[in-house]
C-alpha cells in the first residue's frame, strides 16, 4: 500500500513540490488508486503529480472527506484532468450550505453545485461504510464521538430557513486493512481523530493500528485535549503517526515527543509505503 501526499500545507525543505493550505492524497492499494480530497485548487496537485510521475488518468475513484473548500476546491479541475467519468464517494450532505460568520459571513463549503459535479462524475453519496476496493473502506458517518472531542468550531448551516450549528457530520475517513494492521487516512478529523480510530477498529474488527495519516484538527485545542489525544493513541497501540495540515505545532510537538522516529510530518511529495 502507498499513500502519496499530493498537496499539503508544507512543501518540505528546499523542495521542488508546491504547498497549499489544504490536503490531497492518493491512496494506492491492490492496483487501484483513490484520489482522497482535492485541495483548494488543482494546479499544485497536478504539478506535484507530474514530479511524482503519476498520470491523472490512472486515478480510479475520488473520495471527499468532508465539504470544506480546502479539501474540495480543486475537484472540478481534477475531474477534468482525469478525463473520464469516475466514481465519487462522499457523504449525502456534502453539498449543504456551510458557512462562518466571523469575522464576516463567508461560505467555506464545497464551492460547486451538485449539478456541476454530476456532469463529470457518478456520485456515490452514502453515510454508511462502503468498501471501495478490496480491503479499503470509507468509514461512513461517525456518530459515536468521544466527549472530549466534541467542540463547536464556529461553522453553521441552514435547515428549514434556520441557522444551525454545523457538527460536520459529513466528516469521513478511509481505512485500509493490511497484513500489518489498519492504515487510517483522515482529512481534517472533525469527527475527532480518536473517535475515528476507534470507529475504524470496530468497523473492521482489526485491533492492530499500523499507521494514522492526515490532519487531526488540534490547531486550536487545549493542552488537556492534546495530551488526552496522544495518550489515547498510545493506549490504542497506534504504531506510527503521519500528520500535518490542521494538526497544529503544539500537537505535532506532543506527538513527536511521544513517538520519536515513528512520528512523521506530512509534506507535499511525501510517499508513504506500508
């Protein structure tokens, strides 16, 4: 199994790869390739794919972890670059209105209408777990969230004309079963990264967690929450951590201290082989 970091907030030191606030991974297993999120725009992704020797047409599926613009903004450009009608897996609510009000009213959801996407892809919108390729699953919606991971981050939606807090229930991850244990790939972990790992273990029945890859959204978290997250990872037996994007420097430092050489900071162009 391979995970290519097609774009990330950090490009690496003296790197030819481009960075962008956002995430896009390519998950490769069993001869199939899943494009996981599409950053803010396709330009840096396509540039980095060129350096990695990856043809867009080799992509078999697209998976969107949640609606945020920094994970979906490059979608239409990427679908056009792929050049064929492809299956796109996401949550049924991904096209909802999603916005912030501070410092001013601003839409932060997927910047395209459903109809625009349907012109280029076949939509598989489900809140349930789904096996995409052999041994690689969408976690589906994660409702069983740890109490310490439930916090509102100032995003809202509209329901029947009413402004409601948005709990980002469309947040989904990928989990792959490998001979060495589970590999979990998350976008922003709005469902809570500990909740995601525990959900993946329940879903697959596999208790060994080989690696967790992605943004953990601890950038504004309290010291207590960061410490609890690291402790839970250790208790769950997570063997290796690859993180960046929205994880935040304090949380990255805590994971580095706990995991040493088994901690890896994500950067554009990184190739994770497991």
